[in-house]
C-alpha cells in the first residue's frame, strides 16, 4: 500500500480501526457511470471489510469492475480522514459473521429491530473487501485550531 499525505501508516491504521463513520465507496456502473454509497466497515489486515445484501446493486457493479475509490472522514471540524483507491472483491458470508461484527461495532450489539431485519435467515449476505493500493491521510487539527477557538 502506498501512503501519502500527512499521516503515517501507524496513524492511518489507528484512525481506520477506531473511527466508526461509514466508508464512502465510489465505483463504476455497467453503463460506465459513477456510483457512490456508504457502508459500515471494519479494518482488518490492511483492508476494509463491508457487508451488504447479495442482491445489492453495488455487488453487480463491483463484479463488473472492481476498481474503487473510498473515503472515511470526520464530518465536523477539525477535519481528519483517509481516502484512497484500490480493488474490491466479493465473497459470500452465509453465517453473516462480518455483518454481526459490524452490528457490534456500529450499534453495540445485535439486539435491535434493524439487526433482526439484517440478520434474517432468508437474507443472503456478502462481504466486500477493499484492498487499498494508495491511501492519503490528513489531519487539519493544527491549521483549524484558530477556527475552532473562535466558535
């Protein structure tokens, strides 16, 4: 993985492991258009793992063209984040193990109506794994310090 920007590999790893905003993924549609979506993710072994329904449009799109761009960033100042480009792969997740892990990570457990809906045994689930090739990390805390103090 090629690292660019102001964050080190260790800082990027820590940010991706600890941040719980969704990843925004951009890919191509079969007609050559662009598609963007947000998914929950977890960072494991240098890759982003997401879960989605097997019949989601993005699955078809990534099977046709696995090239992606992505961003995980804060929505409030000071702005911090990681963006990059890489390749996505898809594999079945019949036990919904990644989805369960994501429900724990984002909701704190599987005791909710949303979790019940997503974990329904009739729903086929897949894992989308994004292998980053280039990653750019940034942290604007220092340059935004005065802006934050003025609020």
